[in-house]
């Protein structure tokens, strides 16, 4: 409230229909509301004004007992959520009317709530438009919220650790399920079962794929053949809304081939080197550069690249096999605060690179204690990249396709951890998830 | 096309954001599009005009290879989906412009698609507004679609059977998981694992609850205590989009108490009697009445009610313990075509009763071969109902609360099957799911 010189409204969001209005997707409130209210309350809003926090929510009614179960009274709700008061939702328009001119708000994700906020605020607030805030008040609110949410406090860290712990168990269950599984679905099913048994939803659409080179592959109907690598990017969200994000890549047969093992160890080295750089004061773009450098160096060792690492990096070598960023913020959102575009991920005055590969980097801030980030280098053989002369041309014969052909059984590998920046050494919240090739093989064998 | 004297546009729908735009809910296309196109194609539309079906979809582009994997060409898509042609999405506005005046369409569920259709059609088409069609052309299209979708053809029936089969296996897995489970989440997790292993999503928000009397209880964090009943309403949706909807209720300890068993058998009798009435020509409201009558009769046998069944039913006795309808249409939607309100569920000239209990009946058509319905009577002790003098008053002393008190360990029981109306006997697609009390107990013991 100090940083925003006016009233603040944060809407919780509402359910969105799946195939008809009475059959909605599972409700997931807006993260900004959850951050302040501690829980998503469907259809509710939080009003911060004159140093007071007031929750506006639908009071319990008699139909609740039949359809939804008893709900707390408004006074109970205020006490539960640490608000100064809770008032019936119906009073909100009248309370807001005199405050509209200076009102700051952040766009909700669903259209129904956006329409409601539009009416309340007396100006258009489009769903999902947080990356293009045009009003000064809203921008000030976004910056104030980012300042709070960038560095996690102890209760938030406890949530992130819990999500990481359960997601780690899910990956181990997935490894164990692989030997008997015939399809990607079966492995994913074993992983989701662990999340659900702990009351966790997926924090994002899971990837469980033998086609690891397709970066956003949302299909899970592939059959597992011996000799393939299975890339699993699966993370849970704690019941309170905090995310984990883990990728492991393992051999369907339980043992890496020599070629798979060689590339795996290069990616692992990049992962470990990048993690070691998660220290306060380090610029995150430099962590990305470290991953690229170690990856490139490893590929030189294998003979896939020829020449000096500096020269190779200058010519875009790393992006040929590692076209995405090394990671992103992690918090209530798996890409934390990405509803605000790059405002959260990029420090003021910094912007995305236009270079292929680097332009997908979602974070470029100086790290600070309390920030949680992912570290997720990868190696992918994407035909669309390796056949693109505009990308491979600068490498010329320094990309040795003859040597590369020996690694044809490596479609895609990614190794991703959740890392907390501290006052000292980085805390790898996902450290218990098997990562060394021998540990992964042991986990698959059970 | 014969029944709608003009061009028809059906939009497939698009992803909706979960907590930020790049992290959407799993995409679920609109059922009307899936029905005709055989699959949901994100952002696509189907245009039916002059006896031809044309798909409009985004052509594959080079980014697909990196992010989403290869997609079929438009010609391949047309062949796959049985369309006469497929054209780039960008051509749709120009193709539609001269057709707008007579265009018929059905409202999509998501706001982004609704805004797009609004622009294409040159008139407002609100998301999720299918229950309030105001244009004659749209109403004619809705009626034509309902006429097709009410009676399932053999491929659709095969889908429903597959969804029922896997959902049955999920319930058996849930029963088996109960003995070791400490929470509702763990049982649900075991059930969802079976669905996911077969590539099935939930067709609707699952209910797994020891508080069975809360009809739409979406929480799963309850602890399982010995002596309780666990009500599980969980159904899968086939990868092609067809739903199952099964409820079973079982004892957490593996054995029904005598009081639980007595009420269970009353609900089971109502379930069986109602199923036996799923025959072509029967009015579905009469199936509902049969369930009420058998339930009421059973409660008279137990001494909870006194007097004649006719007299009790007249005074609203059944709704005191069974306040919802006996079932609904089943198809691509778990409440099939409920996006069109009661237009699909209620025959022309029929409307919902205003009576408590009966007013929640979602279906009142004469059954016909090929129609799939659920049969789901229940018994619930809802404090909000049993303490409501306006509902219990007419029963007076004929509701024996002294006898009822003996059944205090029964909060809620529902037994729900998926039933296909045929030319002869009803086909219970969920017949393999344990239902007799002894079979349920045996399944829990494994």
C-alpha cells in the first residue's frame, strides 16, 4: 500500500467452463490474490485501502449445505485469512464507486472475472492482459507485487520445498514404473498418482515423452521402445498453490547406451555448473551463458563440435542443441508472475535478446537470497534446427555431422532442478531426485 | 444441413489460461465440433455450406517442429477428418463475409473463441450462452444437432463402452486402495491412475468423499476413519472425448455395518428397478418416479417412514433423502449437451418441475434405442433438508426420527450406472463395476 498511492483491488478469479458451464476446469485462483489472501476464494476480491485489507466474498447461504458443504461466515473468513474485515460481495460496487479514479488492479486470467472487474473499475480490464499494463497505477501495483513476490519468505520456501519433495517422489515412481510400462501414459499415471495422493495438482501440463526433442510435447500416447530415452517434465503444485518443476530423462530399458550416457553427462555437467552459479548478486543471464559454455565444451570433447568454445558460442553453436533458456523464476506460478510478461523476469532496463536460443530466456535479474529459479539445460536433436542453414551455416564444418550421427539415439535430454538462492550456497530443493546416470539407472531397477 | 437452411459454423474452441496465458488448462474442444470433426483441433472451425464440409485450421508452420511436433498438412487433415476440404484459418473471414446474414452457430465455451466467432458472424455470440439461443437459425441448428446426438451410433457406443470399462477398473482400483489409504486423496489417486494409464482425463470433477451428503463436494482432503462410507463419483473421458459417469459407495473398513447395509440395499433396489425401466418408449420422468417409489418403499420397510408409499410420495418424502434427479443424458458430455440448457434433456413441451427434488431432474424425454443415460439414485442425510420444516412438515410423525437415528452412520450413498437404451433389454455398460454389497466388500478385500 505504501508503494501504490491509491486503493488496490485484487480479484480471486472464477471457474471456467470445460465443455459446458456446470462442468468447469478445476478452479485455480489468480496467484496475486493467493499471495495476499493465502488461499483462492472463488469469486472473491481483496480491497486494500487506507492501510486496511478487506475481503469481499459471497456469504454462505442455505444451498451450500446441500451442494457444497458448510462455508465459514464472513467474520470467520476474515480471521482465517488475516484480513481486517470481510464484507458481502454485493457491497463491493458501492464501496468502490468513489475509489474508481485512482484504483489499481491486475488483470485476472478468466474472462468472466475480467468483465466483472471492468464493471467495478469503470474501465476495460482484459483477461490475461498483464503483460501490457497501460495505466500508471496498475504498473505501480505490478512493481510493488513483484518486489514482494521475487524473494520468498520462510513459509513460501516451506511450500516450495514440499512441492519439490512430492514431485521428486513422483519422478522416482515414474522411473520405477518404466520397466513394466508400455506407454508414456502409464509412466505419467504413476507420477500423477503420487502428486494426487498428496493433494497436489500438476503445476503445468506435464511432458512425458520419448520425443524429447519436441519441446512442448503435450501428447502422452507414445509407446515405449527399448533403447529410447524418456524425457519427463512433471511438477506438482501444493494445495496452497506453490509450484515445483522437475525434468529428468531416463532410458526406457533401465540402462543408458554409451552414446546416451555421453550426452547425458554433458547436460548434467551444464546443470551442475549452472546450479553452482545460483548465488546472490549473480546475473541470471550469466548462469545461462555458463550452461551454454559447459554444454558446448562437452560437445567439443565428444567431437561433435570443432574449434574453440568462445568461437563456437559466438557463432550460435549452443543454441543448435539447446535452443531454450536455462530457467525461470519459480513460485506460486511455475513461471512465476509470467502473467505480467517480462516485467517480473527481466530487471528494469534489461530486455530479451533477439538471438535464436537466447531470446527464449525468461529471466535476467541479479539473483538475491530468497529467489527460487529452475536450472534446466538440455540437448535436443531438432530436425527443424539442424536442417536450417541460417542456424547451422555459421558453424560450417565445425559441426561434425559424421560424429553427431553416432548419437542418433539421443533425441532429447533435459535435466531440471529447483534451486533456491540463499545468503550462501545454493539450495537444490530437488536434490533428492536421482540425477547421476548411475542413480537414475538404480532407481529404474528399483 | 437439410434441417438448417443456411451456412453452419462450429468453432472448436481454444485453450484457456490457468494462472497465466502460457500455462493453460488442458485443451478440451467443444463437443459439437468433436462430434462432427471426430477430434478437437485447437482454434479450428468447421463450415458446412451447400452440402460441403470445410475445415478451417492453422496450417503447420516451421515453429511446430521445435515446440509442438509435426502437424498434418491441411490436405492430410481434411482426409483424416472426413471433410471435403481444409483451408487456412486466415481465409475464413473472407469466406464467411457473404454468408453472415443466414449463418447459424452454437456458442463456444471459452471467451476468446466467443470473441472470434462474434467478429466472424458480425453479431454477439457470448461464451457459454447456449441455454439462451435467441436467433431462429441458431435454434434450428441446436435442434438438428440434438436430433443427431441424442441417439448414439455404433462408433459412439463403442467409445462409451470403452470409457465405462476403464472407469469401472478405476473404481475397482479405488476399492482395493481403500484399506491402506489414510485420505480421500489416496483413493482418488489410485482411481485417476487407472484413467490416466489409458489416456483418459476425468470427464468431470471427481467426488471422493466420506461426506457423501454434500452433493457437489469437490474436496478430497478428508481422512478415512473406520466405520465410514466413502462415496466415489468418478468417470473417465476417452481420448476421443466420450464420457463415463460411475458412482459407488463403499465402507472404509471393508465391511458395511448392518445399518449401512440396510440403506445400501434400499438404494441398490432403486438403482436396479430404475435400470429395468430403461426401455424405448418409456418416459424418463417415470424412471425417476420409479426410483423414488422403490426408495420410499424400502424406507417404509425399515420403519423410517410410516404410511402408504403413495401418500408419502405425495407429501415429498422421497426428496427428503433423495433430493436430486435419477440421472441424465450421457455422451460426449457427461451431462450430454447441457451447454444447450434443457433443450437437449427435455422434450419439446416439457419443462422442469418446480417441486423440491424433482426440479433437479435433468432429463425428461421418451427413451429411444441408442440413448445413453445414467441411473443414480441415492440416500443422503442432509442437515439443511432434515431441519427444514417446510420440507419435513408435511410428513409429520410419518418421518420417524427415532428409527432414523439408528442409521446415523449413513451420511450419503449413491449408486450410479451408465445404461444404454436398446431395442430390447437395457445394456448396463458399467455392469462389471461391483455393486452388490457382498461384491463391493470382496473387491475391497482384493
